[in-house]
C-alpha cells in the first residue's frame, strides 16, 4: 500500500467532499424526482447512475484495502487521533459481488446485461445507509483542521447548488 503524508491527505479533501456531497445529493434527488413530470424517467435514470457511480467509489474508499495509488480510509490512520475516533457503523457484506455488479453496470457493455439477471435498485439501496454512516464517522474522526477543510469544501457544493434553485 502506498503511503501518503498529511499534506497529500489534505489535498484529497476537496475530492472527498465532491464524492460525499454528490452521493447524498443524488440520493436526495431520487426522492424528489417525481416533481419533474414528463422528464421524470430521464432525471431518475441520470440521478440513479450518478448515485451508483459515487457509491462505487465510496465503497472502495471505506471498505477495501487500497491498491496502487488508491486512497482509502487506512491512509488517514496516520493523522493524530483519527485511528482512535474512526468507528464505522457497519461493514457491507458481499462487497466483491456488489462491486462486480456496479462495474458491469457502469463501465462495461457486456452480454451479462441481458444474459444474467441484474439486481434492481433495492439491492444497492440497502447499503446506502452504511455508506452515509461511514461518511459521518469519517468526518467526526478527522482532526479539527482537516474536518474544517472538508466541511468548507462540502459547503461550497451546497452553496453552488442553492443557486440552481
């Protein structure tokens, strides 16, 4: 596993903010997609795929050992106090099966799309709370200055989206 120092990890925070914010934003959007009337199915599909893409990235960040230049939770253990405070609420079982379905759905066009039954959204949805819990635990465990930087980056996305109505 490649190692990163605090400076590198700080640079990762705006990118984590992007993933954390958009995971929640698309999850919320799916709950209100019905307001789009005739375009509902298009908006729903776009939000669903975007949510699953962020979900796929976050399950690796929270639940897999990093490979090559991946950055994941274990890298943050070098930050003072993080290891003592980070307590993820739960693990996701069958992570490799879940990843395999997401990889084939989001990044590959193979015969598996019509030959193998694909899981419906409820298959993924039952794991979303676990990821949200991990995000909350991660944010709480960060040292105060890192936590502040991450929250500020997330707020920039919220403010940007407020301008959209």
